[in-house]
C-alpha cells in the first residue's frame, strides 16, 4: 500500500510529499526487505536497511541507465519509477515466499532514540528550507540543517 501511495504522490505532483515520501520509502524499504531475516539488533538492522536500500537504488539507476539505446530517456521519472517499483515488488515476493508471512515485528523502542530519529527529519527540513528560500528568500532553515548536520556527524555518531 505504501508503494502505491508513493507512486500516486509522485505522479500527482503533491508539492511537499513528492520530495520526502519517495526518499523515505526508497531509502528504507528495499534494504529492510533484504535484511529482515538477519539476526541483528534493531539499530544495526535499521542501519543495514538504509545502506542496502541506497545501494539497491543506485544499482537500479545504473541498470536503467545501461538500457539507453532501448529507453530514450532512461533517467527520467517514468523509467526510474517503474524500475524501482519492480525492484520492490520482486523483493517483497521473494521475502514473502521465503517466510510465508509479512509482519513488522521487532523491538522498535530502540529505534526511537534521537540519534536515529533526527536524520529522518533532515530531508523534510531540507525541502521546507528550499521552499522558504525560493518563495520568501529566507535561508534560516537551510543554515540550521547545515549546522545541525555537522554537529550530528561530529557528536551524534
């Protein structure tokens, strides 16, 4: 359902959600479908999910880009969206067939720490800051994101 919602948001061009929802979905779900069966702690599971998701999205983009003679504009919206949808559906089918059922079980309390939650708000703050900069010429939110990202990298990890 979240994949369908992401597609609808992208194709309907919903202003704020078009940037943030696909980023959050494609940077977590494909990797989660790969590492769900591993026996690791929840925080490590989250980090592995994000890292593998980003790697899968990059390799999907590389694969679509290698189809250049067959697809006239391979890095445009439709070919990338179709390829990422196919990737997630394949991962979901493989995961379902391997385990039989699909549920989000686990210890989620450790994922609610500020060290984990704060990076999830960075894309939202960046989009909001870009909006404020473009329409109101106010870059305070973007400066906050830059400053807080450097502080997070130095002390949060």
